[in-house]
């Protein structure tokens, strides 16, 4: 990495040289892109205190990437596995994805990669990532079947079996003791173990309304990216759907 040329990419906003900020930094074949709030072409903040206006600006930015050819319109149909394939093919320098991709990544001969935690606004703050995963339940059947199913769950939830299952599938054990062990045994999982400790469920803030909100946002993004609606119309439709 020390032999790679470093190039800082700025957009000319007045505060960039003041705070030492770059929109992106390219080092050799890698491009590191920053996050930002909603700003216009002149670097002015769009919609202070107005989530709707900021969301419209975000949709406008993503749509402009497709319109300019910087991003394929097919991204609206991509799943996590598609992003992973782009990374493995060398078409993406970085991706935000889950630990369940490790078994696939490790099968790619010659692929070298690293893992980093999602940045937080304030140094030392905890990342609030969305928590997913599977939930196992015991269905209501007969007493004998329920007892047998409970024994299976108890066996699967032992520390040893949680570790084995997590390693095979790229998951983080729900048992804290097992999670700490896997972070030591598989260092690439350590950042995920840390983030799971402060993660939030998708329903933590909005409860059972989450699927409806998620669908509305996904629909708005797809409509804006494909040009079916303007970002303003797409966001208005998303608000009405909620």
C-alpha cells in the first residue's frame, strides 16, 4: 500500500480545506468514499431540520449517478450476493455486507480482503447497525413433539454448537461467551461481534410498521433510479404509503 499514489478528490466547497475533508481518497486501485449530509452543487446544506427535503436530495444524488453512467440501473434488482460477486470480480473496492459472505469469499482463490467497522460520527461512539438473523421457535403441536423440539433447540444453543454453526455460516453467536470466542478464533469476525453488541433490531424504533416503511423507501429508490418518477414525486409517494 505504501507504493500506491494517493489522490484526494474534492468538490470545491469552502469548508473542505478548513476541516481537511475530501469527498473521496484514491490510493492505488482503492477508492474510499465519505458519507455526507444532503448538500447541493455549491456545497450548501439542503433542508436543515427537514428529513423530507434531505431524503429528496439523497434520491436525486443516487439517480444522478445512474443518469451519468457512474452506476448501473440494474442495482435496483441487486441482492447482497450480487454486491459480493461484484467485489469478488474486482469491480468494487469496498462493500458493506454481512459476515455470512465470508464462506463465499474464502472460496475465491487469490482473493485478499480486510474487514473494518462502519465509521461513527464521534470517536468512541458505538455503531447502531440493524440486527438481522434467524429465529427458531417451537410450534404448538403435541406435548411430546414440543418437548422433543425444545431439546433440539437446547442442543443447538449450546456454546459449542453455536460456535460450529456460526463458523460454518458466517454468523455471530447469540451467546455472548460464544461470540467472544469466535472473535478470537476468527479475527475477521471481531468487528461484527463488537457491532452486534450495540445493534438495534429493525423494529426497535417503528415497531411492526417496519416492513411497510421499508417497502415504501425501496419503491421510492427504485422509481427515482429508473426514472419512473422524479425524486420529489417518489418521496411524496413513499410518505403517502406510510
